[in-house]
C-alpha cells in the first residue's frame, strides 16, 4: 500500500532531516520519498513560472520582466518565461529541471518540475552550502600546501563540494565559455575540460601545483579511486560522489576520492605520469585505495577512453573492489562491489533494480579495452604495451598491428589473444553484477537481459578463477535450475566460490543433490541458510562433496524459522558428525551456521575434535539449540586446536550458563596461547518470560572469569 503524510509548516522552512520510527518492524516502509508536495497545475502542467530558483544576477529581480536565451550560447532565439514553461511542459527534461540565461547573460534561473525543489537545491547547493563557501574562501593560491606524493592528493568530499560552489558561484558571473566551442556555459554544463581551462590551470600556474594543493588539508590517501570521463558534467560527478559516500556512511571529511584532474600537476604532467603506466600516479593511487569508483556518464563514453580502460584493466587484474555509479534522469544509481552498511538484502535488490542497465548493458558486454581513445596518442601506445606485457612502452608497432588487423602476423594474433582475455574478464565482471537484477526484472532473463546472454558472457571468461554470486538472498526467482546453472559455471580453474541463496524459498534438496564442486577449490562459501526445503539427510550428502583442498570453508545450512519460533526442517547431531568426518585437513578458516535439535553435545564435540590442527579462525553459530547446557562450553574448549587465533561462538535458545560454567570454560580457554581475538554470545530460551544473555567481546573479558 501507498500512504502519504503532508506537513504544513506555514512559512517556508528548510528541513534538514526526516526520521521515522515504527514500533512494528513489519510495518516499516520499504521506500520513503520526500518532496515539497507541490502539485501540478489544474491543466496538468508540471512546470510553472513560479517553480524556479535563481543562481546568478541581482537577487530579487522579477523573472517575468526578463527575456531569456533559448540556448545558453546563442542570443539569436530570445524567449519569455511563458515560452520556457511551454517548452518544458511539452518536452520535459530527463532530470526534471532546466536552467536558462537571461538575454543579457547576467541572470540565471533554473525551472523545476513540481515536487523537485529539494532535488534542484541539493544538486546545485548541497546540504550545507555555507560550509562549502567557507572552503572556497580558505583556498589560497600563494600559500596552500605541498604534497610530494601524487597518490596522496585525494580530494575530500568537502573539497569536491567546494568545487561545486566555485562553479555555481562563478560560471555565469564570470561568463565562462566552453573549451570545445567557446559558447557560454551554465553551471550544469561545465565539464572537466572546461573547469581545467577556466579554474584549474589559471589557479595552479603560479605555484606549478596540483589543484588539491590549493587546499590546506595536506596529505590525503584515497578512500576510492575514481575512474571517469573528463567530458562528464562536474556537478553530475560530484553528486555521484555525494551519494556514494552517503550509502557507505562516510563523513564528508572521511570520503576521499582520487581524481586525476585535481591530483596531477597539470602544468607538469610528465612528472606525475611517466612512461610506464604501471608506475604512473594513476596506478599508485589505485593501489592505495580501498576500491575503484567507476562513474558512468549518460552516454557511456567513459569506457571508450584509454585511461579508463587502463583503470578497468588494473581493477580486473588485481581483483579490486569496484563500485559503479551513474547519474541518470535526476537520480544517482549504484551497483556496489561489497555490502553497504545498514542495507538489507531487500534494499540492495531494490537499489540495483533501479540501475539503468538497459542504457549501459550492451556497451559493457561488448567492451573492447584496446580500442580506447586518448587525447594524447602516446598515452594509448604506452597503455596498450602495458596491457600486452611489452616493457618498451613507446613502441608504436603494437598500435599499428592492431589497426592493420593482419591475422597472418603472429605478433598480432598474440596481442589480440591477450586483449581478448582482458575484454572477456571485464565483460564477465559486469555480467556477474547483473545476474540478480536479470532474475528480478520482469521480461528479462539470464539468457536475454536487454538482448545480452549473461551466462554466455560469464562462461567466455576462461581466465576466471572466482565465481561469486553472493547477492541472491531471499529471491523467489532463484530455483534449483538457476542454482545448478550458476554453480555449474565453475571450472577446473576455479579457486574461489561464493554462493548465497539464503532464504530462497524455491531452492530445494535438488540443488545440493545435483551439486558438483571443483576439487581444486581453495575457498568455498555456501549459504543455504533459512532453508525451507532442505532436510538433514541432504546435508549428509553435502558433507561428502566438500572439496578436500580448501583453506577456507564457510557454510550456512540452518533451517527456516517459523513465526512460532521453531526451526524446521530439523538438524541433528548426524549432520555435524558428517561435516566432521569430511573436514578438509588443511583448513585455515572455518565458519559454520546451523540449527540443532539435540539434548547432548555429541555432534559439536565430534566436530571440534576434527578441526585441523593448523586452523587459525573458527566461528560457529547454533540457532534453536534447545538442548544446550552451559557445561557444554567447557567440553568445546577442551578440544579446540592450539593454533587458533580468532574464535567466535554464538548459541541461541538453550539454558543460561552459570558463573561456574563460565569460570570452567575460561580456565580451559587460557590454554590457547595463540588466541588474539575472542567473542562469545549465548541467549537463553526465554522460559522466564525474558531472554538471559551472556556476552564476552574480548580476551580480557573472558580471562576475568578464569
């Protein structure tokens, strides 16, 4: 159901934050949208003469008294405010707003669709414009700082917002013109080529410094490396970074984005770039970052640029985390390379469904990195040589061979084979990210996702050693056939598999019974948790097909929790015994989540006894173990391997351990001399009308019981 709440504050107010609390979690809104509640006019029009904000010119002027340019760079077609409203209502702009310069070029007004005032204000001014202006005022061309390491010249989000303030404040006032055709610009027209011409180069010339060095923040190691096209609008780019930082819960001072235009000294690029792309400022900044943020422009030009192609190549080769973000039709869309804080699986799926795959899918699944273009041809030569492993980076023959396309030349064939492997890996990376969305999107499928066969693309990546589908949680569209198909793409080269179908109600025992896993796997993470249709006996079979050479094993095989609080199908000691019997002998890390219906701890004790003697990390979560007794903890501790460094134990629904139980347990745990981290949580069955909880979060806490 949809519900609306309308608040009348009387006078115009600026609302900074809206919080909602629901006593019943099941009633919590899945989506909450906030608008200014303005309604369209009675004639159905959504743009009107009073739905505007002023960005330039003397404040308070009546816009109806002005004439406007139909195009910012032309003064031949002059129109009135009534003409603007008609134009926008007949051809609404995709992002919901459009700016117009006055005939004299002094005034700038932005007209917005009903309900989008907040969107427009945030786009141009941000959430705290006064702070952004202060940052601008603190820029000192003659002083600044010197940051010797170019890789540490990342821009904080605060500094990027200052760039936004510079553009919005000065673009119209100072009559900025396009670096491409010399025509007048509006703030939302400005790209990095323009900004470099009118701001970066002039302000850094005196000191021959990077734009970042004009700020006083000093060394700034990047949180994320941004891969993008200079032709994208700067305000779009900054809006993407703001959204990205918000989703990752990074404060503006903590979110640090390495952007080549601001990090490199534009008057001395040769020093920062060098001849070897592998030693360039780009590559060093990428290595220092937590991940790569690929910013896609509306026309997806970004993947046709050779430096972006180099960045994507390095990302794939190094298996770095890559987030993909795009500003499209007034909204920012994000595909994250790892879990986002405070986001549920449902929220993740809804977020990724909104990503405009239909606009970018074909481009990414047909991408050919070696065809990337460059403003300077030698950059293309050097990057192509780097990709094929030729250390003579200025050897232009690689470019000539590829352009000639002579299939009889063995060097051409060798080069193309290397490029083909690279291209296949990047396409597969994108296709893998699209799998869950393809399953959820009506009218699309894994074999025809906007005219793209995702499965064929993934299989074509013959160099792939990892198969990761960790985002299929609680999807009704995931069936046994889907599971068999996806896991079946693992090959003898596979070293790592992550497969998460937790809570998928249409996954049954058939998936496990048909499951085959490569024996050469080093890392296996299988999550069949919250399973409605997987019986205990099926887990006995699963234990027998666990590859023997694993270093890391992560399993979730818990039953489904019914509203009454019971777990089913039931799990017995026999499945723990089976996992113990088939324990890979060389495990370094072992994690198990399950449920248990047993009055004794025979299964757990057997499992712990069979843990490999070289194990470093051990984690176990047992839900619904009504037969648990506090004394079982001591039995567990007695048999833990001496090699353990990190231990986590969580047990729910049994008896509440006494102080004596904890004392005996702690005394045994003191024998583990290699232990560095420890966590224990027990929660009783609640038979007293409330839950009794024990929680120990550190080794020192645990030793206090000894």
